[in-house]
């Protein structure tokens, strides 16, 4: 009887090893694929964020934010709500003779079940009709996106001038 148990145990251990070796990489690849898709989705949202800024589209810009979002504004020491989050669009687009453009450079992304934090640099520049650059600056950004029902919404962010 002991012999049968030992042989069955060895067979069972081999089966567990085979299953682990075959199944674990598949689940790991599945999780990686999910994270990769989520990273693409968040990066697309970041691109929308900047496209709305370039077009001075405050309505679409505000829809990216959680409706009850509160945050510090970079030029103030007070906290304000989502109604004021687009205040800096006016600064970006104040000179109508210049066109605002930007280039994004991904640095890192942190993914959890209900939040994604993305870090990147932004080269901002203003050009005239002949595409001459009149002003440029670079910032490092971090944004936190929160899962809300079936979509991701911007919760908060921070920017540091480089």
C-alpha cells in the first residue's frame, strides 16, 4: 500500500509541475496583455488631454476629470474644484498669433486594479504661421487616473518645470 501511495504522490507531483509550467506562463501573459492594453488606453487619454489643451476645448477637457475632483492649482495656494481645472488653457492660448503644440515622452506607468499613475515629460512650444518656435518649455508630469464604472477619469496631477 505504501508503494502505491508513493508512486501516486510522485505522479501527482509531476502533474502539478507540468500544469504549473504550462499554465502559469499563459496566465502571466494574459495579465501582461491586460496591463499592456490598459497602458495604451491611459496613454490615449493623456493624448486626448493634450489635444483638448491644444484646441482650447475646455468642455471636453473637463469631462476627463472626476466630477468632484479637488486639487491645488499651480498658481495658487488654495484648493479648487474641477470647474477651475482648465484655467491654464487661457495662458497657453493667450497669444492668438502663436499656435500651441506639444510632444509627450513616456517615462513610467504604475498600474493597480483601480488606479493608474503615469509619468511623462512634455515639451511645450508655441510657433508662428511659418512654424518658427517663439517660446518653449519642458515639464515633468504625473497624472493619476481612477477607474470609475466603465471608464478612467483623471483624479489629480502634478507638474514640475524642468
